[in-house]
C-alpha cells in the first residue's frame, strides 16, 4: 500500500524530507504535548479543514496513540459546531471506514 508520506517523498523529495525530519521527527516528538493530545488536535483540525485524505491517516494514528473510538466520535460532533455539519458528516464517513478497516 502506498502511503501519503511515500507519495509526498516521491513527488516532492524536499517536502517528504521536511515532513519526516521536522514534522514527524521533531514537532510530533516534543514533550510539551503528548502524541495522544497532538493526534486529537490534528484530527480536529483536519475535520474543520475538510482534509479527507490526511484525516484518514491521522485517525489511524490517533487510534494508535490511544484516542478511543468514542473520543473520535465526540471530536467529530464537537467540530460540527466549528467547521459545519458537512465537514462533520464527511468525517463520520471517513471514521466509519477507518474503524471498519481496523475491526472496531
């Protein structure tokens, strides 16, 4: 399976390098926020920005970082009031696909 990070590195090597080294190698590793908290913030941001492709990957990362299915559901509901109903409805569809893929 080709990941978004793989495609980014293939098409734009410098962006891939910055993503790996700065975003995931530095920012995500800073101790001031836990990875769980960073995942919740990222998921909320991607929902309100309607970034479906990135949301899919970050929902998986959020689950890996200890965010529960129920918490993701609540984030989606909460974001409906800030990003609009269509963005939340879209996020619910994407989350359902991710949950089904993981068997949860």
